[in-house]
C-alpha cells in the first residue's frame, strides 16, 4: 500500500473515531479501503500537480514578463510522458478494482447462506435452521456468510458500510453478496436505494457473535422447523409430490440431487440448476421444460409468497433422495382412501388431505 502498518492503523482508527469513516469489521474492508485511499491520494496528487503547474505558468508567462506572445514548440517526450503515466495509473486502478470486485461478488464454497427479503420498509432475514429476523441479522465472526436477497415489491439496496458490502435487491431476481465479519459487535444496515416515503426508516442491525454465542443464539431462536422442513410441507400440500415422486412413471422430472447439476431442456439448451433457476421454474414452468417431459406443470405465479418460494428452493436444494417424497405421497393416498367413522346424523365420507 506504500504506507507503514502503524500509520495505516492510526489513520483508520482516527477516521473512525472522528465519525468520518466506518469501522473495518470484515475481511474485505482493508482491501476496499486501500483502493479507496489510493484513489484519494491519486486525486490529491493530480490536483496538487495541476495547481502547481497553473500557478507556475501564470507567474512565468504573465503579461508583464511576456508583453508579446511567443510561439512555444511542442515536445513529443513531454506529451508521451503525460499520456503514458496517467494511462498506467488508470490501468493499475482498473485491474485492482476488477480483482476486488470479483473477490467481493464470488462467495467461498463453504459460505453459510442466509436469505434476505426486502419489502417496504423492512428487511426480513431467514436462516436455514428456521430462525427469522426483522431488521436484524445475527452472524458468526470468522465464518463467510452469503446473503441471497430478493425484493417483494420495489428496488432496494442492502448496505453494511462497516463490512464494505452493498448490493441491489431486485424484484423477481435473486442477487447475492458475501462477507466474513472479523469483530464481534453491532453494525448498521441501510437501504441505499430510494424506495418510497419511509425509505429513511428502512434500517437494521447486524449483530456479530463469537462462534459459541452464535450457536447458543441459533438454539434459542429456532422456530422448531427449518426452511427445508417448511418447504417439504409446502411441497406436499401443493401436490408437487404427485408428479415429482422420482418413480419411472412420474410425470415430472426427478428432483433428488438435481441442485447444482445441468439439465437439458426440450429446446436442446442446458441450464445450471441453482436458486434462481428453481424459483423461475416454479413461477414460469413453461419456459423451463425438461427434455422428455410434457409441459403440464401449472404456474404458481401469485399463489405463493417469496417466503414460500425460499422454503421450496431450500427443500429441493437439500433433497438427496425421494424417500420422504414417496412417504408423504403414500400417506396422502392412504388418507384419501381411508373412510372415516360415521357419527350420528352423518354418512361415511372419504377423508380429504
């Protein structure tokens, strides 16, 4: 960085203590700040250089000293110098920024995933274990965390200045961001995209806990059912298990282990099965017809909330076999076939699921 570590820490702590700069509370923060201060230093040096030249030329070529204008011949070396040096600086900045960009938006494979739904005017966080938070987010220190985000209404922008992360939250499309918090504490969440009359109130807090404290928090805050378990119930109640049973005669493709694989569609193209694909296949099935199957799946557009979609996606992501699907299917069929015990004044009817 061209600056001693001691001076760097003094500069950062002074800026933070004076409320001029957010704290460095994630692994990516020092790298982001280094680029920021480099840009700032480059700007100041350029400003100083231009200011000195303007001042010097105005003195040297003032009217009193040069009453008659004289022709100044150009210098190829000088022109090449002021072209090549700024170009080199800009290229260094571009490469540096690109590498930092890919580092910020490329989460590690072992990152813990948390879903975030933005809506006017609140943030809702959903942990895979079933923990739900409103305008709050609890994460462990020292572990990479990926946020899979979507908006339920208008455009929002999720920002944690102390972590140096910011990402647009868009209706109808998942976006992701990741960070690894380093220092336990409480940090602000902001919406940095104007989203309506109460935009300024769309704030929250990230609470970074030690791994042990985070484990205790997850145990105390669970709703009793994970997102995958909620998705399993929704999968059965919507009748998805009737077509996606995994049997050879099933009318829908096998979903066990499908996440992360590539599917061939009827048009011959291949798609990667990720969160975005699963969500879109549920809402717009006619656009994602798997090769070998008829286009019979109905759309669930408007029939399921974003929270429900997250539950279904999480269930399919974790589905490694069709055992549970077939069990719920057999239970549903046996309930339909089992007669109820007649009571006085009623007739025997078939139990409906």
